[in-house]
């Protein structure tokens, strides 16, 4: 759980000089020797002790955000004690298999974590000179990701969703299926998942709890849950606590850790709410101007360290307001991260799950993750060919709406049928856990009916090895 470490020989100062309580913030006057980010103990009139954090400080006044809200505080009887330390999280290997709240307190009825260490939740920056480039393939079991937008160890890859799209279901599926694939396609262990649910409803929290309890992956998972009715300020703590646990498991216990953060839109809304209560000058659409650097302070905690076998990989899920990919949240996230997975409302309406729109999706580190000896030699060529044919098929759909399908050539009709089969079979896999080799074999099954002259992105030696043309089947669209 969150705590501070007493500093030896430090004189603790207690103040009764509150001047204002505004939303989740309190303002303390006539202070001395107070530092930014310092943890504060707020003693309520009833004697309850709450934790807060210094957000802003000048010569004689500071602003403190209270982690569990300001209800019940008054200006005359509330006391404030500055600890001289930052917020820390108790961490241990025994966190695996546990469900915790945003402060690290158990939610599963189990005992408190017996700490092996207490770490600063803000983390420690990785020296760029010792960072290692992400290069190992992480198998999620989802063909649209493994085959076309590969996730690699140490990468940060967001999933751009929309209201009502099954992003949470996809997150839970990936958490239970994800594996690190080492040399020659062998599954590499040890592996762990840190799952942080930010500002979710009670129904969503129950869904995640049930999914993880039913999954064999719970023993390797740490689940942090922050509900929508929890104090706003706790949403800002949740991803930091989760990343602190992930860094400990990765760089102390040498685990390959996949961190799933959902939903970062709730985090950014809390950031805007706190900024408004602080009367800060707003930026784009009311979000604070420092939101870019704040998000970067989270996303850049992913990575690998030279001579350390552990790694932290982030899969960030956010809901685009009004499905607008230019909104500040996905826009800034896209600048910081290495690609994006985009969910499609049109595919969701067709009943295709997961509804991944592969055309605007991208993984900038895919080539490093599927290089020699990582998956299969045909992986890159297959991905390029699937992209090309599917993009052509999507263009033909718009053309058919104007001139009709009968005006198309035979090859155009084959490509149109391929696009339909690709969505239904390759993208729409349901809850199936697919090995990457099964994904590539399925891709060849889809390309098999296509005439060789349409396979312009695949080398001839791979066509000779894998391809078996059935043009008549492709022409009539049968399976």
C-alpha cells in the first residue's frame, strides 16, 4: 500500500493554517521547507489520517491534492503534517495473483502485502545509454496484432477504442493469452502481467475480476482496480502504482512484464479536473498544457535495460471521445508511443470480434520483433501482402457502391471476396487463442485462392513453398 518512510532526525512540522478547500485540493498558508511532490498527512477533525501530495509550492503557500477526497475537512480543525518523503508502494513477488486498489491495498480478501521494498511510485528514469532496443516478439494470441502489428518486448503500443467497443474484453483476452516468444519460436518464461483498470464502473470491475479468476493466468497477474466512484485523485495514482510494481517485477525479479492500462481517457479527464480546480490556464479542449509531459512520464517507463533480462512492455487502452483520433488524448499518445491499434465501429456492427481496423493500425517496432529466427521468414511478406489486398478490397467496396459489382473484372471480384474472408476469418477470430504460426498458416489459406499475379508483395520462393492457387474459389467468394 502507499506509504512514506520516516526520515531520521527530521523535525515533523504540523500546520493548522488551511486557507481554502476546493474540490480534491487544499491550500496551506505560512509554510516553510516544503518540497514539490512531498507527501502530506491530513488529520481530519475526527482524527482520520489521509494522505495527500504537494502539487505546487511558493514561498509561504502550497497546494495539496488529497488522495481520498476532501469530504469532512474544515479550515479551523484540520491539521496538516509534511512528511519530507514521496509516495511509496510496498512491492514484493507475492503481489502476483493479487487484486489491489489504486493504493496497493488488497481487494481480494487476502492479507496485506509483506513488502520486500518500498519504492517511489514516480519511478526512476532509465538512462538512455543503457536502454536496449525492443526486439523480442510478444505473442498476444490475436491475429490482427501478432500477424500485422506485432508487439515487442519493451514497446509501448496503444489501443484506440470508441465508446461501446469491446476494448475491455480485448484487454482481458490479451492479458490471459500473452506470452514472450524467444528464439526459434519457443515460449520464453518467466512472464507476468500488471493490469491497471482506471476509473471503471462496478460492472466492469466485476467483469475483470471474474475473467482473471477464471483464467489460468491469474497466478502471474497483478490487478490494480480504481472504480469510477473512487476519489478523482486516485485515478492519477493507479497507473503509477501499477508501473512501480511492473518495474520491480521486471528489473529486480527479471520478469517479462506486460502492463495493460485501461482506460487512459479517464486518467486524462481526472488530470483536467484537477487542473481546473487549480485554476490553471487550460490548453487544447480544456486539458492542461502539461498533459503531454505527464503522459510521457508514464509511457516512457516502458523499456529494457542492458544486461538485465527483465522488461516492461505497455499496452495502453484509451477511448477516443466521439471516435475522434485527432482528439488531444489519442493525438498526444500517438506522438509518445510506437504505433497504435485502432478498433473499428463498422467491424463491430458486423459482429466481428476483435474489431481491429488493420489499415490505420501500426506497430513501428514490428520489424525488430519478427526478425531472423523470431517467428517465420515469411512473416513480413505475408503482412505486406495482406495489407495490400485488404486496402484494395476496401477501395473496391466504395467503387461497387457507385458502379455495381457486375462492372468489376474477375480479379477485382476476387480481391473483393478476399476482403470479406479476411475480416471474417483472420480478424474475426473471437476468443480463440492463436499461435503465431497458426496465424501465418491462416494467412496462406486466405491467399491460396488468389492468382499468383496478384501476390506482388511475396517473394517467388515463398509462393512456390506455400501457395496453391484456386482462382475459381476466389472468384465466387466461397470458402
